[in-house]
């Protein structure tokens, strides 16, 4: 079991690495590929779309054909696409390859969760999920620092070679340590029609839909930040690539600490109260950042401090919205999880390129995008009023 969890943790580790490791290089990539800020941010957009659609398609496929074949096939696609990203001759090719990278890498995320559910239940499953999530949470801290060091030493293309090597390592670990965990008699039939029925079933629950949309818009706040932060730190605040990497790492540390702290709050406060507190924190901090950017009063201290508040808010919303949403559809938790992940990717994908529309030397579109996404995250909660929210904890 420890070897299996190590392999699944490595698979889960690759996707946040692929999201965060190249972010300090966005300004450099824009110059090398003759693209503007909005164009280069499409590489994040298509990656998120690919990861979202990959979860929606590969998860149900693993229910029908078993875990091992879709997991290994997706990881092969991810490794090949990542290596080709390092050779991409133009922005157009890089955009397409990032989509394939996200689509294939989604197998490790969605099927990894399914494997744990196959081999463990109850407290044991919760413990295993916690270990994998802890490993996953290290990536936003490690990736920007490692990426910054690689970029300064040998340029942005080397980042994708490093990511390709990490993906091949994860593929090898999966091939050796992840067995087929879904017996033939437990596999589902019905193909695409059964998948569509399951998705319709979860979307028919108004409360599930409300919590899922609130979750998605909250993560759109995060992806607005991720897409624009390199330009903010380097072009506006004057940081070097190494200093930008450290700034990214600090936000990852804040997010990890916030996640740990939130687990202590569950049971003392209702999940709905924690979710709403997170929404207010996101909106207030994002609006304050917008005002500072418009008034040309933004400093590094103000920027990082308010971003930290927004990140705590995002953690509060996503943790509790996930629990509240999946509690609404226990009869179709797999489909509910896939829709949640797909919505996250698609909303983030829409938000990311918009922050570059004003060019590479203004943070106003980035902070306006964060503010609008935070405001929109409030609206879907109207759908949840018709049913009482579940209460967790003692």
C-alpha cells in the first residue's frame, strides 16, 4: 500500500507542477514566441480546458474499461505532449500541445482518486486521500522556485523537459505499482449514454449546481491571479525571475497553511458559514487590489498581503463547496466529482486570457477579473436556498 500511494501521489503531483512551474517564464515566453500577454496566457487556458475535459471523459472510461489502461494511456499522452511543448516552434503549436498535456494528465488525477476508492473505504480511504492531497499541496510551493531556477539557468523550454521527465517517472511508477483495482464484475456498461445520464442526474440537483458554480467562479479568481501574476511582479513591480518565483512560492505556502487551518474550523462552524466567509474575503481583497491598481498606489507589500487574503478565501470556498456539492449527490459521486473538476477547468480557462487584454504593463484587467469572478461566485448560492445545507463535524 505505501508503494501504491507513493505512485498515486506522484501522478497527482505532476499536474500542479505543469500548472505552476512555467508561470515565472510567461513574460520571457511572450517575447520569444512574438505573442502578447493575452496570447501567451492561452497556454494556461487550453491546459485547464484539457484537464477539465480529460476528467469528464477518462473518469467514466475507467469505470467501464478498468483503471489501468486509461491511466497508462493518458500518462503516455501527457508525457509525449509535454516533451513536444519544449520543441514548440510557435504559440499556436504550444497552445494545442498544452491542451493535450492537460487532457492526458487528467488521468492521474481522476483515476488516481478512483483507485483509492476501489481499495479503501471509510477512515482508511480518508487518510489515503489526505496523504495524496498533502503531496499535491507541495507542488505550488516547489514548482515556482524550481521553475525560476531552471528558467534563469537555461530558459523556459528546459522547464518542459523537466516536466516531461517527471511525467515519465510518474508513468513508470504507475506501470509498476498501480494494479488493476476494478474487477470485471464491478465495471459499468452503457457507454456514453450512461455517462450523460449520470451527468444530467447531478446537474438536476439545484443545490449541487449552485455549490459547483460557486466553486468554479472562486477558482476563476485563482486562475486570474496565476495568469497575470508574472507580468505584475516583473513588468510592474520590477522583480527578477528568481524573486517572482519566491513570490509565487509564498502564495503556495499561504494556501497550504490555510487548508490545514480550515480543517480545524470544520465542526466549529457550519460549512455554509465558512463558504460565505471565504466569498467575502475574496471579494473584499480583490476589490481593494483593483482600487490600488487604478490609483497607481500598488506596492509589493499591498499586492502580496491582499493576494494572501484572497487565497485564504479561495481555500475556504473550495473546500466547503466541494463537500457541500458532493453531499448532495451521494448516489452519483463519481459523476459529481467529474463535473466539479470540469467546471473548475472551463471557468478558469475562460478567465485566464482575459487578464492580458490590457497588455503586459497593467494589472487592472487582472484584478478586475478577480473581482468580477468573486462577485459571480455569490450568485449561484441562490440555487441552494430551497434545501437545507448539510452539517458536518460533531
